[in-house]
């Protein structure tokens, strides 16, 4: 059985919920996993650093209890996102905690996880890496990762610019392992489309901001409902890395989204800088916001996406 098949056998829908800074919390991850999709969160969301151990124990206890109560249910594994960047001074400590807890999946971002993969493999975990182009994909595979997350045009947060039609097909020329596709996927039709392109899983973030369990301000959730793709700005200004953000949140912070200064690529904001804070005040979102019109419990959202996915499969079969 391939890795993708092994993971899929534990899931009710081929979806990995992307880790969102601040927004992803244990409550959301537990709701996602118990609904049958892989839930994830950035290690940096657990603050102070000592809280990461507590969060992992909370998630593991809840998932174990869910499996005990309903052994026939598909309870998906969870994942922790590690940001590999010089400004992340917690990285080594957070990795040690994840290894102690034998976290099933590590999702790495920005730089290839060369020194991490072997340690995760030693306890049986897997590593997936975010990439935005073929060069990054090849470097990640050289580092030994198990799967690739292709972050294409339209994805929320740190996104690329390539069409999924281009990037998935190019990566499939040299990689037959698990591919996760990101970029404005908000419903069951999009999940099936990702599979049709050659991906194994859809990577969904923005749609989960508009859930009851998401650790997002009500104003943020409402802005997700009120905006469309035209309200999403792609800029490197806030973190030094290009990403998609909601223009109304930029304007509310006193900045002109159409006239932002040049970015400093050496700096990343994890919420400690003065002034408007990226992710806390400047809100990330993908271009799929125009397809989101209500806040739902995560379990209800997954159930709806599953129904849409099944309907799309039947429609295509006809």
C-alpha cells in the first residue's frame, strides 16, 4: 500500500486542513480529525513554547478517546507545521517536542527540512513540504521528504503564482509520491478537481477560517464572508515572502493596500513586531473567499464537502 493510500484509508475525505497562523488551534484540529480529514496547526501557535507539549497531549487524548468510542469511524491523523526560517528561534525545541510525541505528520515550510527528515522517519512519522515551484520540489525531495504540498496561485497566506494545471503536471513527471494541492479550494467540487489533476489530497485553509472552532476574530470571519477574489492582495510586504491578504484588513490597519512600501525579505513577523501585526491584524485569505457565505461547525463543513464531493463524482461518472 502506498503512503497516500495508507493515509486515505484513515480519512473520510482526501483533505488536509492547512496550518494557519493564530487561527489553527487544538479545538479546530480535533474537530477536523474526528470528521475524517487531517487537521494541522503551526507549532508557533502554541505560546509560550511550553504550551506545545500541552496542545499535543490534548489532541492525542481527544483522538484516542474518539477512536475508543467509535472504532469503526475514520479518525484522521494530525500534523504539525514547522517553519524553517532564521527568525524562528523555537525550531529546534519544537522539533524535539514533536519527536517525543511521535507526531504522525510534520509539514515544513519555506526551507527544505534537510536535518529533520531522518529524525522524524526514525519513529515512523512522515514529512510533507510546502513548495511553490519545481526547483523547490526537487530540493525537498533531495532532503528526503515523503510528500509535497504544491501551494499554487490563489492559496491563502504564503502562496505561489503558478497554475495548478502547470505545477501538478510538471511535478508528476518526476515524483509519484503523495501530492497535496493548495489554491482556492473551498468545496467538494474543488477536491475532486485536485484529484483529477493528479493530486492525492486537497489542502484547504481559508474555508476553515469560517468555522466555529477557528481561533479567528468574529470580524475576520465576517470579512471572509463579505469579500471576493478581487479583495485579495498578493504582496511580500508583511513578511518578506509573497502572500495573499485581505485588502479591507490592510486598510483597517491604516495602510493603503494599493501603495505599500518595499518589503524587507530578511524579516518575518510572528506577531512580536510593533505596529499592525501580520496574521493578527493583517488577515490572510485565499482567492476562494467568494465561495464562502456562512460560518459552520467544522464537522458540519466537512460533512457538506463530503456530500459535494460525492455528488461531483456521480455527475462526472454520468
